[in-house]
């Protein structure tokens, strides 16, 4: 199905699924949300979140929505680690 991913960050962030940039929330800014969508087949997919903090306060929230569920912070149970 089609999944939407979002980063809400202070300052810049980016989210990749595999090698595809899905969310580009770059530059120095206060908390700001950007999103993007990608069709995904069933199974595991590599996710990478890049983030940088400039000056002042910082923050990062990563969320998703997809077939059958609304936007929510990605739960740890949906993630795994492969070296």
C-alpha cells in the first residue's frame, strides 16, 4: 500500500526508505513538519532518518500512516536493527 512518513523537527531532518528520499525537511528552522508518501510492498524496508541541530532548542518526531491506520509516531515494535 501507500504509506506517508513525516518528520517534525527543529532544525533539519530527512527520511529515506531504502535509497529513496521520502521526506526532505532541511534547513535551520523552528519545529516544522514535512511529509511524503511512498508505495511499499509487504515486508521489511530499510529506514534511515538524518537530523541536525543548529542553535537553540531541538526536537525530532517521526510519524507514519498507511492502509488501515492514521498518523502516529512510529512505534519501536515496528522497527528492528540489522547490522
